[in-house]
């Protein structure tokens, strides 16, 4: 089993992103199915579970508490703070007071006295970074968190926070078709000894081998608002995805496994946290870390699907203001 260091702990390089069980990609699974997925994942050797306070308004954290918190010592638990959702309006608050309040609320929902990794979900441009990082340091000193991280931050701001108190992880979108981290964050985290945790490593499901018609996504699915899944952009991207599916079939693996293997091959400090609603998909994803895939296949995948070949931005205009990671 392939292990990599995260927050001072050796964990499986493919963890489980827990957004999908409560929020974002259409209808969530039943509570019973979500709990069963978490328990199956832990039994299968998954030891890195990643959630956030906003996933379903805390529901994802509550599901984790019900499913596996009785086995707290067997896994690394990560959650996040910072994003505030008020209907269609989103804001970011990483002030020390907000961090403390949010952390206590997450601990209550998770039914635990500490989380191993606590992220600032986005950069709060109205709060000095030293103040936010200082609040994280105090939470570490209090034993409420083991380490802290940030999500979708630029290289410069990562360095600024790391200088106040060393961070353990940077989480950002990274996949064959989203390469923003290659503009600076990948190298910065490698240099500073910080783990890079890739969310949406399967291209938000586009590279998962099953999404054929983006127009069929439910009205509640966040991807309907993302440019790459819309109109002419999707018409351009769909044939590339079909070629990617064929390449995976040629290699004798699933498209999701090829996508995950490519991400993990980019650097030894990279982790991936694909999300899923089903045990079958979890099993496919979990197995990807230990597959011996020919380097030539990975190279062909990278030439086929990349920032230059796909059409459309990864985020709609309304969300770009909250993203600090360097952009093309």
C-alpha cells in the first residue's frame, strides 16, 4: 500500500473527499448509504478523510461522526473553515474569532476533541495572514488541531503564512485538465516540505468514464455553472474525454484510475482525495495508488488532456474572486 506523509503521518496516497455525500453534485445519497461508504472505506484501508464545515451545512461532518468516529485513531481527519454561505452569496472569513468559533462547531458535529488537519478553505483578503496563521498556531497549542493547511492559495501567500507558523498541507484543484498548481504552488510546496492535496483529481467526474452528456446533469449540480461543462466548451471537451477513456481501456484500467495515477505521478508529496457516492467507485479509486502503469501511458494522457487542450475556465466568473492560486 502506497503511503505518503501528511501532517506528520503516513497515510494512503488516495484519501476520500467527503463533499459528495452531502452536497454539490446533484442529489446526495441516503444517510444509510453515506455511512456505509465511510465504514467500507475505513475497512478497506483508507486512512485520510477530508471534509469541510460547508459541505451540506455540516452534514458531511455529522455523517463522519456517525460512521467512523468510534475508530478515531485509525485515520487522519481533515476539515475546513473560512467560506460562509448565505443562499447564493458566499464570503470568506478567516479572522481569529471566526476560526475559533468554526473549529469548535466542527468538533461538536464531528464528535471529537481534535482534528488532525484544519484548513483555511480560501484566502481572507480582509484579515492579515499573520492573524489567521496565528489563530491556527494557538489551536495547535490548545490541542484542538494537529496541523493546519490552506486551500487555493498562491505561492506568495503560502510562504507568508508558513513563515508565521509552518503549515502541513496545501489543498487545491489538480488534475489532467486543471494544472494551475504547476504555475508555482507545486514547486513551492515541494521546496517547503508541505504536502499538496489534490481535490477534484478526476476532473470533477469528467475523467471518470461515465459522464457523457453534461446537459443531463441535475439542476442542483454545481457543474452546470462551470464553463467546461457548458455548451460549446463541452462539445469541444467531450471528444477529448472519449479519447482518454479509450487510452485507459487500452491500458486495462478505468479512466478514473488513469486520472488519479497521473496526478500522483507528478511529485512524491502529492496526495489525491477523489470524492464519490458509491462503494464501487471508491474501490476503483482506492486501488489506483498501487497500480503499475506504464510511464508512456501517463505521458500520453498528459498530452491529450491538459490546460491547453481543454476548452473553458475551471470556474465561473462569480467564483474567481475567491481563488488565490495562480491562473493561466
